[in-house]
């Protein structure tokens, strides 16, 4: 199965932290970022990528994805 790398930007630290916790609950392989700057990068299984993107957008984030 492929993995998807998601890069997200948020308006503030609180939204980035919320996304961080929710992506970990989706069992993301890796979640990194500069939360204080509203930047986040996550690697997830392709099967949960749509859910991960949906939750990021619900929180107000903008995304860019790459299949790896």
C-alpha cells in the first residue's frame, strides 16, 4: 500500500496542535511540524488519506499532498 505525505498550513498554533493529535489518532506514520508557525507534515496510509485531509480542512487547514 502506498503512503501519502500531507503538508498543511493553519492560521495558528492551536489549530495545528488539534490536527497533530487527530492525525496521531488516525495512526499516521509520522507527524512533524512547526506548530507555533501553523505548519504540519504527516505521512499516512493511502487508505486513510481522505479522512486525514477531511479533518485538516474541518480545522481550517490548507493542504498539499504527495504519494510516496
